[in-house]
């Protein structure tokens, strides 16, 4: 994954306006039955991204970009009404998008990316006994973006980006294990040492934040 990121970001010839940085907030709706069993909330957090224009000849107003990004988000919930859950997800992706800018100050893009996510889940009972696990899984995503640029010069632009898309996620098997201390009692909950099955954190997402090209 690291080699893939480096390759796509170094491709092409750099010049003014060929680099991009973005950051903002993210919200991902969880609709799978496995996610619904853990929380009824959406994953909410933030993210940062970088991009590089590639030297590919396309029709006028179109440019091809490589991009990479990382998002982090979390949600809380409950299981069986008596167990508190704390879910956290970190997703790293790299891919390509086509950008179309027919007029100044407005641009739209469509892109795809692949990557990996790291999910962690902790479950706490009424006696403050906690069981947790973490694991990695593969992801793929597709999205569309719109940029509204308050500043749009050949060598520098700055504005707001909104992105809507869908993240496809590999089901991640999690086996919460008790976090023991020297004087801790046994965690008497059925799922303490049992697999929760495969947790699917895929779903529709919406990102909004700031973007700059230079």
C-alpha cells in the first residue's frame, strides 16, 4: 500500500497548481445488519487528503489527478441494552479522479480509490468490565465532488469541497477479549471471548471541508 501511494503521487510532472491539500469533516451512514447490532449512529470524524495532477492529455477543461487520503471516525452505541459499545475506524485510500472545470470558481470531479481500514471495537458492561478487539480489512470507494472556490488563480486556489460517495468494506472479524488487570474479576458476558462475526462498516458517506491547489 505504501509503495502504491508513492507511485501515484509522484507520477506526472509537477508545476504550479499541480498539488492539492484538503481537510474537513466526514460522516458515514452504517446500514449493514452487523453494524446496526453495534450502534445506531453514523460514523463521524475528520480527514485529510493530498492530490497530484498527472500529465495526461485529456479534452479541454478535464484533468486527471491521483489522490490519497486518511479519515478517522467513531460512534457509540449499545448491545442488548446493557452493554455500551465504542467503535472507531481509520480508513486509508489511494486512487484517481477526473476533474472538470468549465468555468472559474467551480469544478466537479468523479473518482475511485482502494485501500484499507482499521476498526476497533470495545464493549463495556454495567460493572465497567471491558472487552475489545481491533483488525484490518480492505475497502473500495467511489465518489463525486464539487469545489466552490473563493480564490481561483492559475497558481493558487482555495475554497470549499463537498463530496458524496459510497464506501464498500470487507467484513472484519472481531473477537472482543477481556482487558484484564491484576485484581480484575472475570468478565461475565457471553461475547467476551466469542466472535461477533464479520463487521461491515461500508455505507454512503458525505465529506465537507476546505481544499487548496498550488
